[in-house]
C-alpha cells in the first residue's frame, strides 16, 4: 500500500526523473499541481490584466493559505501572517520588540545567518547584548548538558531566546519543548527559526508552546520561492510592534485619519503583512503545494517517512571507514550531515553531484561545515542504497589512489 502511494506521489515531481533529489533543505522539488497553478495564474494576469480584476480573489487566497498553514501548525489562522521568507519573519519579530540598552538575547553559534545578522545589527542599533552558546555535534552532544548551559546563561535582563527548530549546520533537532519550559520558568519569550522544521517534523505549535515560529515555503512544504509565514502566539500580538506597515496590515486600508498619530491595525497576525499585495502566481503555487501536502501526501505520513529515511541512510553510511556522522543520533529530522576523513566537503559534494546526487556542503564559516543531505518523503530506499554505494566507491577509490 505504501509502495503504491509513493509510486503515485513521485509522478507528481518531474524533477525526480532527472536527479536524485537530496537537497530538500535548500529547495524542495516543485509538485506538478503547484507549477500548474502558477502557470495558470501567470497566464491569466498576462492575458486579462493584473491586480484590480482579481483583488478580491487575491485576499481570499491569502486567507485560505493562512488557514492551510494553521491546519498544519494546529493553531488558529489568526495567529499566522504571510511573509516573503523565513528571514523576513525573523526580522518582524526581532525589530518588533521594545528593546532597551542592556537587554539580552540568547542564541547559538550554529544559527543561520538569517538570525545572526539581524542580531548583530540589533546590537549596534539598540545596544542589546547577545550571548552565543556553543552546541556540540556528533556523539559529543548531550541534551541535558546543552539545556543546563542554556539555563545558566539566563539573567534578569534576558528577554528573548532564538533557536532553530532544526539546525541547517549540523542537522540536529533542538529540544524545543524543553527549552520552552525554561522560558516559561523565567518569563522569557522564544523565537524559533522553523525553516527546516515545518514539513519535516510533525509540529503541534501549541504543544511546543513557542511564542514565535518562522516558516519557509520553499523547503519541506514544497512551495515556490518568495513566500513564507510567521506564527505569533495570540497573546503576544498586542506587544509586538509592526516595523513595516503596508495597506495590507491596516484595518479598512483606505480609512486613515490624517489628524491622528495612530492607525487601526489589521486583525491579529495580519497586521504583520508587509506586502501591499502578494504576487498572485507565487501565492497560488504555495496554496496548491499546501493542499497537496495535506490532502494527497498527509503531513503525518510525510514526517514519519522522512524520519524513517533519515535513520535508514544513517545506518548505511555510518559503518564506512572514515565517515563521521555530525548529526547527533536521535535528533534527526530530514537531515544527515557527515564528514569523510581525507575529503574536503566541497570536493566530496561535487563528486556526488557528478554521480547525479543533489547534495551540498554547509558553508565553511559554520563549523564543522559537513556534507549535507536532506531527505524528502518522495525518496525511495533504493535511491538511498544507490547513494550509499556511490559514497563507498568514492571512499574506496580515494584509498586506492594513495
């Protein structure tokens, strides 16, 4: 039954016939239904005109997309704002705080630049302090030790903790629920970079009990580029100031009182929409991808399969001589990161690319900068066997050359 389902789903991804798609964590493959929705909408705009003829339809699509995301997150759609990327969502939160000089933020050394760069600017402009916690990898990572270190860094000036749900640098899943408990204990807010989380992990946002969760559309949710989202816990909305205000973030957008220093924001999370009107083909494509993930694939099925595939490929390659798995055992989501003794990760990735496996290295600035494979539900065990064989051949040939 599962084999038949997988076979039917794979037909919806033409790219899978061209390459072994092991790079879902950068961009997921685009399903046919999303491509067709974007093409149809682009054609409609081209032949019939843009914006005004379809403005009501655009707003309805935005609301429907928010409801689909809320379905996956298991929250209210009023707590979901649409953005253009995870990075934009993170910035909305970081710049929406009422900072005071000396306020503290805690993050880690393995966060993405999308977190580290805005925090660096906040330090410069707002005079806040940022504490960076080192996170071990491989067998050196111990969850209890990490949580103790995190808690030890908290002071009465700590205002926010920012962490990835899943690290792009090492592939580990952070214990967000335990971190949230620490935040509640000290009355600290929690922002989670969920770019590599939603769609790879079953994410019950209320159970995780986070305050903010930034979402990518183009990765595990299989949408096009140029769209993302932000979850904001309802009781935090009134305390987070919008940094950018557009007509889409204003209630009754054309009824501004010019004699008042105030405006009425759109209801709940919609007040953080920064685009006056989203590009409709992208929105339609994302909406179609979400419907595909919910109705055809099934989020629970997808996340369980991703977990299985990650464990399976790990078991295949961890026995090879010289291979070090960087992703701590038991923390896998959709990633497996690894190093091979004697191999530069960039060169090893290129070798694997030549064998038609779409993999990539982590940038060298993010130590230990391993090779990264990210696995979608659509992959087969046979493809993972082929990958394992290709990697083994590369390692053996290198040894023989010596």
